[in-house]
C-alpha cells in the first residue's frame, strides 16, 4: 500500500534533493488512454521544477514501466517543465494548474504503484 507524504515530508524530501510525484489520473479517448502525472524536483541552482507528463497507456500485465511509455508530445521528451524559486511556489502551481492534491504526493519511483492500482481497476 502506498504511503502518501505529509506536507513536512514533501518539503524535507525536496530540500534534500529528492523528488516527489503524484498520479493525476487518465483520460479515455476513442481508441487509446492518456496517463497523467507530475514530478517536483530540486534543481542544481536550488530552484524547484514541476514536470507534467502525459503518456500513452502502453502497459499490460507483463510491462508496467510507466516511465518507458511514449509521451503524447514527442517535442517534450522530458515533460512540460516549469521552474519556481521556492517549494511553496512549486506546490501551489501544481495544485492550481494541474489540480494536484497536497495530500497525494508520493516518493519518486512510486508512481509505478499508482499505475498498478489503476491497472487493477
């Protein structure tokens, strides 16, 4: 079971240079599904980036590596990136722009678990 991070844990991880992620759901199109998630990182210059991803759902029971799925916009191979001077600015932007919840962040790399939960539904 996933452990969602508290506000203090989110800020501590980001200050230490560890990323946090959040599953934002999916969109069903006529003949394909688009998966959505974001990641917040501390950059080398001590700013913070919010990176938004949309990928095609190419998974199956033998292949669930969401990080390897094709991105919807091939011109953005690293996602859509926005840079902010502080953690609070980045979190507020994610909340306002992408409807991220302050109570659903997880440690980086755990988005695979969110995807597995989605696949099991």
